[in-house]
C-alpha cells in the first residue's frame, strides 16, 4: 500500500513553503502502489473552501507527483 500519510505531509509542507499557510491535508487510505494510479487529496486552510490536489503515482515504488486542481 502507498504511504498516503507521507503524501499528506508532503503536500502540507509544500503549501506551507509556497503560501506561508498551515493547511490540514487528507488523502484516502488503502491506495495500492501502482504506476499511473491517481487519487485526490483535500486541503483545508489554503482558501475558504477545500482545495483539491490530484496525486499520480510515477512508479511502483511509492513516488508521486501532485498538482492543485
């Protein structure tokens, strides 16, 4: 399974660095490691509404890339 807690923490750290905002990020649990598999994480604190991030696995080793939707 993918370590989605680590993904949540990485997105939160990125938000903190780029926007100087403390955000709470939630990613779904139980995501299998699979290259190309995408899922959506949510962040609170960046705006008044939930901010969505699309996370895509770039390999089968747990490496991901994410982008704000």
